[in-house]
């Protein structure tokens, strides 16, 4: 056979991918080594606004074409640039096709996108369908003798031994191409696991499809599979590289001090081929395919010679040696770290050496007024490492018999010109040229910068040693402190536990409530004396009912203790009442009189506040004529079934014993409806009934989720209020429309007065917009619509208040703004709640050991209102409007912070003490943690104490055969934190003079029955009631489980201690394994600690 150079004489070549790394080497090599070649047609697409001719002109100035520019400029005239795009059918060459299609003899198809993280559709369009388009064009070339398709040895990752033969895909390339053209991106991504099967990424999959298609196309085909293509060995110059794919990216990342750990088996071989050798094999392979005029596809694995291989570990050590003597300019830190095959060690190293430093340095950049960038760089590095670790943790055997045969077929001159035998590579020399080439050609670091880079490198070395010394000293100090305090902590814990057990045995004797002062005012003469007697007996009947229930059946300990507290309290109050009765008659209950014979409509009665309001009506205002509850079907349960569930709640045990269940059903009428629906979902008959009968409306129905979708929040909260107002305008006997809002609806006001405020938007226009817009459109516009309002709940509540304000001239109405409504304080069931909002959720989360950090101003405070106080305030404001006809007061802030404040820090500290006495069952970890004023510190703690333990515990659960739950819990906590942080780091104060003015109008009976002050609150006792009630009613943990919970708490304490010790030992091990200097420091530090202990 003729030589390669002679065979290419007078033959024209068509090249795709000529602007890529290997394409540049191919074209320059053909022009230099085959001087008599005819024309080289290069198809180039427009990219980033730069036309193909300009792109090629810029490429011609690069190093691969320097010799041609300087010595053989006439050969450059053989290059013909064609404007086209392989991803388009026909390559968009319709105007230029006739210029070359009849002249081309050889096709090199090298165009591909080599990114591993491409979306499936993009990868298939560019790599597979692009190949199909080039093959279709090649079939039109009458002189075609050789079609070379550039693939990769990693296209069949499921095969640990890759032979030089075709591999058939489970689904043909043609079928996948049809799917790409007809299916949506979302549907394709959903099918991605089924399509890729054992392929690690879309690049490998698209290349496998391309190979399968080309092997069946019927052309004289050669499929070449190079392994990892690295910097050049000789040509155009040693070490030339123009990208950071594969080893180059790792080399740059490590040399810049960014990559400090990599998941890799150091003993596995790295199959790396210099780019000039890969291109020489490609040209020789085209010659062989054309010379042999083969009818079947030929395959060539261009891989390392088995006699001269190098492992990842050896490559790292050689690279370190040359990097330290030839450092890169402007490194971020002193290069260091190591590779490891242990995922746990790698995970810790990434956390300690990648993530935390990136956040710390970015925070420093922000503080100094510079733009942060390290977290972004770290995210890109992490993504790249995740993609690469599949290849660094596996080893393949690539057979390359055809490559050896090809070398033997070459004549001696061709073997010298088209060198491809990797056996001659000296790895030490090659790695040096690789580093120098990367420095000069990719990073553009001129060799003259080396002296300065070495000086910077030495400074970073000193800084690195100093930092490690400081960290090591800190670790030693922490361990020394723990060792000194371990005995003291153990003794304190045992003493605390002993006091807890002793206290539990006498707890029923230790509950006390401060005696309330009797607030006497001159009583108005009552037209119904009997009503006052009934009101006074309301609390007594509650007590007797509880006593009877305890005697009849075993009740939870909480109820018995609560009854004991009530009994002692009421006995004290009876003595006061008896003394007072000797002097004067009992004051009448004018609030009860106001509600006699009234017909009331309640929306939101199935919610927390609504349930307590209904219970108060039934227990203390039995002369109400009728209560109408608007209830919607939910989760397959009709309104009747939902009301039965409400009456089955422990909250209604007292009133059921007092009046009987049948009486409650008679007092409450279910109205099937839904404030979310147009017309409230009311039937014509129900709407007429309400309009003819209702006197008072309490509108409390709303979604209280802060992260609710804007459309649903507007329709439910704002349009629902608008429809309720329209219904109220039709009511013939309406005395009052009460809208229950929130104190946190106008967050731009740091001091919220008892008046209306302008809405953040026009409520009518917002309602119209969301009614006709699609959900996706509304979601996309949410941020713009909300403006500065932090969430959809506050936004829609502010809009709703505006609607109520508009209606005030037309209907009697008031706005009530309760703050954060928390569990029952006194009546009817201390501590009862049906949710974990407010402090209860924080105490449960902290008590379970799940919440360990909070981004919060610890000195700030929130405004809390026990739900029974909130309900009493609702009744009193209604009475003030109807009884006193006080129409001036239209807005009431139902808040408590003007009377007493409790900071976030105090809540956590009190809760920590309580959860020691009343631990929760099955705690995930020993309760701990703290509040952080720094977001950066909080994020680091979330990473260490929330995210990582969640993944760790879920992994253990998975291997033990249980369902993982902690990551889901963590995501819910994080979602809650996102909402909570805004409120915890801002401060509001509320004016509540209207509520205080109304309180002054109460007589002694009303003051006792409808308490709206907290002057006699024992906060610790109240919080403990909340925790005990939450154990029973939320967590379903009965009181008899407390001893076991305390034992579990003690166990988790020691687990926590030993885990911290193991963690610090691991940290020391990591530091010691990464640094020789740290080992010496550790040894001397250990001697110092031992001497101190002695």
C-alpha cells in the first residue's frame, strides 16, 4: 500500500468539529504531513454572534497553526470554510453543497458536545441526530472512500471489557430521534432513566446511539474510540491544550488550590492518550479504511499501551512535584489535599476543605465590599467532580489489537510522522510539559511570571501552615475543655434527673395560679337576672364535669392535673365571691345577655381558633339561638362527618358532659359551602336561610400557610372575604360583621395602630387577574405582584382588610387583628392545640433534637396570644359594638406585647429546661443548639447539624430496611425556617388601646368569665402545659411513657458526647493525614494535654 501522505494526495477532505480541540490538531496535521492534499472543507456554525469566517480567522492565530503561518502560508489557502450546522438537516448547506459534495473523498466527523450534564434532548440533537445528518450528506458524495466517525471508549460503560466491535443499543437511534421530535422536554427527562439504563450520562448514551447508527449506514466506515484525550506529547508543541476537560480541569483546580479532595481509587489506571497521538491514529485509520475498501465497519480503540500505564495515584504524585516547582499564577490557596476511595472521608473533606472555606471567604468578600464568587466556583467544582467520580471509581479494559496491527502496517517513515505508540512516553517529562503547557496556552500565564508565582506560592505555604496550627490548637483546646468538664456535666445531669423524678411524684401539689384581682365596676341593671347566675356557674360546671369524667373513666394525667388546678383556683375564688355577696349582689353577665337569641354564622369554624370559639359559644353562651357553621367537604369527608370529628375532640369533652351531644347538634347547623368557590358554593336555599336569619357573622376562614400559591391565597382569603361581605349585605337582621385578620398583615408598619392602612394593591384588580390567569402565569408574576410583602398570607390579608374597610359605610363591621395565636391557657383544656404553630412547634422541634440552630435575633420578641384569650377578646369586642353601640372603634389589635414580652432566647431557654423535665418520646438526638445572629454561621450549622445528620440517619434507615424520613423532615424544617426568619429578625409593636378601653367596661363577673389579660400567667407552668398537651394531642404520647422518655434522654446524652468525641478524632485524623507539620504539632500538643491533666 502507498504511504499515508501519498494516499491523501489530490483527495479532498470534509471535516466537522474543526473548531474543537482535536479538530484543530487534525487540520494542522493534514496540512503539515500531507502537503499534496487537495482541499479541506470545514463546516462551521455561527456562535455567540460571531460569524464562521471570523471564528476561523481567530483559530488560525493559535499555536497549532503557527508553523503553517510562518513557513507554509500557501497551504492555508486549501482551507475552505462552509457555513453550516450539523444539528440541522442538510447541515444548512443548500447554497454551498454543490461546491464540495462531488469532490470529497474522506469525511472526518468529529463534531460533538462533550459535556456530561447536557439535557437529554440537547445531547441527542447535537451528537446523535447531528451524526445522522452528516451520514445523510455523505451518502450523496460519489467519490467517498473513507468515513471516520469520532466516538469514545466510554460509550459502552456497562462493558468492563470493550472490544473492537459494534455494540447494538436497546432502542435504535432512529426511534430515539422520533421521540426527540415529538415529546416534550419534561416527558423525555421523565423517561431518562429508562433510556440511559447503565449509561452514566447523556454524552455516553448519545455516542452509543451514534455508533450503532453509523455501523449500520452502509458507507465505508471507520469508528475510532480514543480514551481520555489529554495535552499533546510533541505536536504542535509539547503540552499544548486549549480546554479544561478531563485531567486538565483536575490539574487546574488542584493547582489553584480549589480542589482538595477527589473521590478516586489511586490504584486504578488512568487511560490517557495525548491528543497528537490520537489524531495520528485517526488519520492512519482513514488511510486504512480507504485503502482496504472495506464493506463492513471497522473499529479502532485508541488507548494506552499496556506496557506503559500510569495509575491515578502515580499521576497525582508526579503532578504535585511539578506543580510545586512550577505553580500557577493567582492561586486561591496553597495546593494540597489528596484522593481517596472512601466516600465518607471524601464527604468530610469536601465539607471541611471545599464548602466551609468557600462560604467563609465569600462572606469576607462581601464584608470588604467585593463581589463573592467562591461559592459559585465551588458549586461548579462539585458538579464536575460528581460527574467525573463515576470514571475515577471504575476500571475498564480496552482491547486495542487493531491499533497495534495498524502500527505494523505503516512504513517506517509513516511510523515516525504519524507516531501513536504510547509506550515511548516518559510520564515524568510528559507531566512537566503538560503543566507548563496548561500554564502557558490555557491559563495564558507567560513563563516570565514563574518567579513571582513561586514567591506567592511560598507565602501561601506559610499561611497554610499557620492556619493549620491555629485549627489544631483550637481542636486541642476543645478536647481539653471537654475532658475537664465531663465529670461536672455527668454529675449535674444525674442530680437534675433525680430532682425531676422526685418532682414528678408531687407534681399535682405544686401547680399554682396567681390569684386574680377582682375588678369591680358599677353594674348596669340587668333585665334578665337569671343570666348572670348561669354565667357564674359556667366555670363551676366545667370543674364538676372534669371531676365526673375522671371518676368514670381513666383520663390522661394532664386532664386530672388541670382539674386539680381548677378546683383549687375556684375554691379560692368562691371564698372571695361569698365575702363579696355579703356586701353586694353578684354583677350580671351583660355579654351573655347580648348573645341571647342571636343567630351566628361562623366561617373557619374547623380551624384552631374557630373550634375554640364554637366551644366557648356552646359552653358559656347556651342561650344563643343558633350557630351556623360553613363547612366544606375535605379529603372525601362530608361536612357532617367533619363536624362529628370536631365534637369528638378532647376540647369538647367538657361541654358534651355539661349539655349532652344531642344538644350540641341542635345548637349547631351545618351549612355546606366553600369560600374558595364562586358564590361560596352555597345552594339557593342555604343562602336564603342565612340572609333571613343571621344576626352576627364571624369570618375567620383563610389559608394561614405563608407559602401558599398566590392564586389560591387570593381566591380563598381575598375573594372569599369579598363574597362574604356581599352575602352580609343581603342579610336582613345583620348586627355585626366581624372580620378576623392578623396583626402581621401590614409589615411595613413597625408600629401598627388600630386603624386601617392602604392596601399593597387594588384588591378588585388582583382578584380579576388571578381569576383568568393560568396558575403558571400567576406563579411567574408572584414576586412582582407581592413587591415588598414577604408572603402571600400577609398580602391577601391586607387586601381583605381593604375590602372590609370599603364595606363599613354599608354594613356594621369591625376588623380584629389577633397576633400569633397559641395553645389554650386556662379554659377549657389547658395546653390544648391541634397544630404546631408558634412556640409549640419550636419547642417540639428542639425537644425532638431536630432543630439545632435558628437564624434569629435572640433579643427580639414576637407577640403571642393564647387562643382562649383571643376568643374572649372576640366576644368582648362584639359586645362593645352591639351593647354599647361603640361605632368609633372599628379596628382592634388583639395583642399582648404591651403587657408582657418574652424574647426568642427566653422561649428557647425555658423550653430547654422543660424538655429536660418532660422529654418527648423517641428523640432523634439529644436536644441542643442555639440561635444565631449571623446567617453565615446559621447556614454552616444547618449543614453540620441538620442536613448532614439527616442524610446520615436516612442512609442507616435505608440499609436497615426502614423508610427514610429525616431528609423529608429536614426539608420541611428548612421551608419553615425560610418563612420564620423574616419574622424572627424583624420587630413590630402594636397599639391595643381599643381592647384595653373595652376591658375597663367589664364588671367582676365578666372580668372573670371572659379574661383578656395575662397578669397572672406563670409562663413556665404555661409552657409546660403546652408541652404536656402537645405530647398527648399532637404527638400521641401518653403520660405513662414519660419514664421511658427520660431514660432515652439519658442514653442520647451519652450518644451525643461520644459522637462529638469521634467527630473531633476524625477531624484530627483528616488533618494529620493531610499535613506532615500537623502530625508534629499534634504530638507536642498531646504531651502538653497529658502534662496539664497530671
